[in-house]
């Protein structure tokens, strides 16, 4: 079945970087946009950005521009999100989520498959 | 606008019908479709309603969505205990060039 499996929990110090992986199965990662959404403890959902895994093109929320890098490795059907210059308020669960088809010409679509989330804790 | 506006909480008794509202603006709900997500405690969000009123396969028809202008709503009829969860609306925002989420509504089944 279609699923996204993310890498395990991370503990990082302020100023460090974290890279989260998201392995797709049951479909080809290059066929659908991949979004990254985070959720701080007890808080709501916050969209971070998307990648078109077919072209490699990305778009990130202004809040994260300059700190977030989204990439993919098509040979292993996996997407990645790296967040740099971590702060304590980056402590959150980070989810990858499948968006619409890249062939539709628009990234605007419901997020129909979600990864289980990767908890990132930033603490000195 | 940083988030779409939802009530922080809602409640109902088993069998009741509850609605959750979601208010936005012309750059998001007013010009794009609305999706709803259900997040059960300790789990990842799940797509519940897409394109305003469509249900993915497996979602009971007790769940329905609607949209009018810059607002949308989620209705749950025949409320069940397993519906106790957080519910988020979302709509593509033309300024953000990405999905904008509501702040979430915690539904309690009394």
C-alpha cells in the first residue's frame, strides 16, 4: 500500500542542522509533490514547503527561507528535509505528506498520505 | 493572515450533529478549495475531506464539508466516541504559494 516512512527521532543542539528522510513506497516519488509540515508540542500544523521530486524545484514558506533545504533521491524513492541553524522553538514533529500529481501542473491539492512524523528536539 | 480561523474547541454527545467552522480570506478559501484533516491523539493527520466536500475512500458519509465565499465548515453527524480528535481545515493560499492551515479544533465527545 501507499505509505511514507520517516527517519527516527533526533536530538540536536542549538545552531546545529537536522536532516529528515521520508521514504515512499507503493508509488513513485517523482509523480507527486512532497510537502513538509511541522507541529510543535501542543500546537497546530505549520506548512514548511514543498518539493517537486520530478524537477527538483522547491518552494518554502517565507519563515523558513534560507534555513530549509528540500531534496530527493529518486534512486531510492526518498525525499529529504534539512533544517539548519536550529533554535529551541524548532522543537516539533516534522511530517512529510504527499500532495497532488506533478503532472497536474499545480501543487495545490489535499495531502492524502502522511509520514508518521519525526520528532526533533532542540536543547542545549 | 497566518492561519485560518477555527474555534479552538467543540463538543457533542453521541448521536448528535456538530459543525466546525473555518474562516479565511480572498487569497485562500475565497479562491481555492478547502481540505479537512483529522488528527487522532498521538497520530499523524489524516485527510478527511478534500476539494470542499469530497470524501476519500474509507471515510464515513457521516462527515461532510461545505464552502461559501471565504468560509467553510465541517459537519459530523451521528457523533461517535471515536470521532474525538483534532480537526484542521486547510486551503491553498495564493500569497503563501502553499497550504494554509487553521489553528485546529479539539472535538470532545461527552
